C-alpha cells in the first residue's frame, strides 16, 4: 500500500529529517508513528498525504508514485479544520461538495465517484445525528473531532492518515475515540497511519509501531504489536510491557 524507498527530506537550511529512509506498509495494516518532538512524525504524514515531496528517493501509494494528494487518501488533523459558520452536517459534507464541484476527474475525486451529499449514515454511526444542525462552537471537542472523522470517511478513503487527532481531548473522550478508530479501521478495511507523541496511544492503536528518533532518520525501527486487536488489550500485561519497552526505546533515541 505504502512504499518509501531511500527517501531524503530536509527543510531549507535545516538538518535532514530523513536520509536514505525506507519503510513499507501493507494494505489493511494499522500503524502508529511515535517519537520525540521534532523527529519528523508530522513531516512523514505530510509526505504520505502528498503535501510535501522528498528531495530524493521514491514514495508510492497503491503501486503509483505519489506526486500530489490522491483522492483516496483521507487526512484528519489535530485542530479538526471545521468551518465555525457551518453546521455539523454541512461540515461533514464539505469534502463531498468539493468533489461534486470537480466531478470524477481522477484528481479531486476517483473516476468512479458518484455525486452525493449524503452524510447522515456517518453522522448516525458516529453519534452526531442529534447535533447535525448545531455549530462547532456549540458542541464538545469530542463531537468536533467526530465531525472531522465523518467528513473524511464520507469520502470513502482506502488510506486514513491521522495527525495527533486526540491529543487535545480529555482522557475519557480520547479513549472512546481511540476505540472508535480501531472499530472503523476493522469495519472499513482501511489502511491506518496515526501520528502520536503518546506511548500509550501508540500501543493501543498501532498493529505495528514505527519509532522515529532524532534526525536524520535513516533506518525504520519497527515494533510489532499483534495484541492490539484483542478485547481488553489496554488492561493486559502485554500492553503494560509494550508501553515500558517503548518508553525505554524513546529514552535512548
């Protein structure tokens, strides 16, 4: 699904973030990208979204070179990106409205796209239907994040990128949305890549964990986490042990 081959990336006048970096993600996998501040987590996500381009190497998604944002990739960011003057329903429709404007051109929307504004099924699935006619400023942070998720999933992505989407939420809401993310990943057969700075979140969301260190990142350090799909994994001995292991690795990075 994702192939990063010998990638170099640096911001102008700064130390290289990635140097000869290679990494592969299979279709349907859930990955957490973990590392200290400034290690390149959000940079990597922006590259996968087609918003940044590496100076060297190759980045491919679904067998095609990634040269611009692809319509089958969904991106959810930390600050929700909602329009304050639009209702929850209208915010959830925003991506569809843009697709409807361009039509199935293969650039802004898949070539088999059929114009629609139907988001109520996703609003209902995410518990937002009772709030559909309210504005973002009148609902909770968790409901705003659910709206951002509904807006993205209405576009039927095959690759979902999430950049610290739950970091500003309180603990109960964060845990609820983490569980929801895993449910949606399994239900929709998505390929999921979530960036986080929280060890516990990486351990509960990542089927595999990519650990980045201080730049330049040259080799992908990968930790398998097969227990993530097991019921009550958050309360298991394996989860606690993984968190301890990740904490030790971060301290050494």
